């Protein structure tokens, strides 16, 4: 028995067109989801890349600043807080004409101010000749200053200068670092006491100008920086005048500033150690974070140049401020010469950092993908190849069929060693880094030239058969 089809069941089956449209819509929705996901991933990678670049740029700038700061810190720790290096720095200062003139003027003024030479001359001269007291005093003052200048140039004075500075520096460092509880600061200042040098100068002047003091001074001859007990009172009694407590002393630190300096020294020494450890760590971290290490190294070179330039300007401003507190004339010139000598090593380290930054920046730029670096590398390679071919051809023409090449071949090792010895001897005479770099480049070129010119054409040793044309085999004709 046949069953009748149910009305309306055929309408529930989707048509092929409807099924295709729904499938296309589903695929489009999936494509849109994939596009959104890919776009989100690209944006996330772009943000991460930007973040890495920013972090690397900040870290590399910090590395440059801390590197320059650590150089200053090491210089300060090794020079200003190390007595031996400090004496090696300031010991030769009296040999500088400007420093000599400043110290001579200071000591002569100290002596003349306390002796009141003009008043003594006015009392010794007849009333009608009293007007000569001032010019005669000026002439005597100039003579005394010249004699003091000559005495300062002697080995005895310079030994006393070093001993006095060494004693003062050890006491000051002990106070600043709080290493010695037995060291005390007398009065309100820490001063460089030049009384031993004043004592010896008075003794020498007494021998050359016996009538200047009107009596025998009977002062001891001192050869060390130690100040004998009662030396101030003894000089005061010998001169017959009342001397101020700070006579012959150069103030170095105020008591009010001492506590701050002590704290600063402790922090400074700890900071130097932290800088020496932190700089390489931060540099490695910056290179690890950076997505473009070449660009990061380029930034390092530029930041080194900028930081050294800024620091140089700051130090120059500090120097000008210090000089502004000194009276113009011979004193200011002497202090300027002393500062120039003291900061010599720091200036050299700054110049080295500056040229290191320039070299890093230039090299990082030249190895980059830009059109200019690529063109420079291409032309440099072509020029190097052309130069090599030219040198090779020239060497061939110079040594072909002549005894030069065999002689070079036999003595190549001697020539190489001789070139190295000459380069070492010249390097010992020249101390600048630039000269050493030039010597190294010339030595490398010399060694390469000897190697190229001494090349043999593969000739066999004596007694061995050389290459020859193989004999023809088979019947002729």
C-alpha cells in the first residue's frame, strides 16, 4: 500500500543556492576573525618592538652617562684619595713657572706683611730721606721674591714641598674617610701648613740679607714635612712680631663643610664600585633587549660624545667659578696652572672616551644598510682590490729576474723581527695613544709587504726535481 507524500516536507530541504550562501557567509566570518587575530598579533608585536627600542635607547643612554661618570669616579678615587698618586701629581707643581710665581708672591707677602719692612726703613732712614722708604721697600720686596723663586726651584725645597703635601694629604684623607679617630681638625679649618718652608726661607734670607732682620734668627733647618712643636712661636720670637695663628697656612676645608664632605666621600667610594659593576651589566642588558644592536651601538657612540662634551663644559664652569674666587693676577694664574696639572689625567681620559664614542658611532654607521655606507663599502673593496693588484704587479716587476726576491725570501724572518723591534723602540719613546695606533698600522703594513714580497713561486728545495713538461709518447709521424 503506497503512502502519500506529506505536504510541505519538500520545502524544508534547503536549496543548493541557500547552502552555498550560508557556507560563504561562514567562511567570510572565519576570514574576518583570522584577519582580526592577525592584526592584533601584528599590533602586539609592533608595540613590543617599540617598547624594546625605547628600553634599549634609555639603557644605552644610561650606560654612556654612567661610563663617563665612572671614569671621573675612578680618577677621583685614585688621584684625590690616594696619597702616593696625589703627591706624584702635585709634587712637580713648583717647577711650573706660574705656580712658582704664585708661591713666591704668597710667601714674600706673608713675610713682608708681618715684618712691616717699610715702617722699619722709614724709622732707620734720616727724616729728609724718609720718602725713600716706599721705593726701597718695593725694591727689597722684588729682590726677596726673586730669591724665594730661586729657592723654590731647588731640590731641597721641592723635597720639603712634597713632604708637606704628603703629611697634609694623609691627615685630610684620614679625617674624610673617618679611618683614624686620633686625627683631629684644629680650629675651624683644615689647612696646608707651609711653616717648615717659611722657616727655611727665613734662614736662607738671613744668610743673604743679614741686615734685613737686624739680628740672628737662630731658626732650625727642617728637611721633612713634620712641624716641630712650638715652631710658630719660635718664628714669632725670632722675628720679634706677633704672628696670626694661620700664618703660612693655606686653607683647604672649612669645619662646616667637613661633615658633608665625610658623608660624600663614603657615598662616593661605594658609588664607584657600583658604577664599575653596573656599566657592563647595563650594556649587556641593552644589547640583549635591543631589536637592532647596530643602531644601539650607534646610539652608544653618540651618547658618549654628548656626555663627554657636557661634562667638559661643566668642569670648565666649575674651574672658572673656582678661579673667580681667587684675586686676579699672579695668584689666579698660579691656581689655573695648578688645576691644569691636577686635571691632566682626567682630560686625557675624557679625550679617549670622546674618540671612542666617535669610532663606535662611525663604525656602526658604516656597517649599516644605508645607501651611503653600502656605496662606501663597495668602493672601499674595489679600491683595496685595485691597490692589492697594483702592489702585486709592482712587486713582480721589481723582483722579477733580480736577486731581491731570493734575498727577501732568505731573510724574511729577520726582517719581520727587525721591524717589530724597531716599532717597539719607537713606541717606548712615544707615549700618546695616537702615536701607538699609527705605529701599529705602519707595522702591520710592513709585515704584510714583507710577506707578499717574500713569496716564492713554489720552487722545490735544492736536490729535488722541478716541474717539467711531460715527454710525448707514441711514434712520431
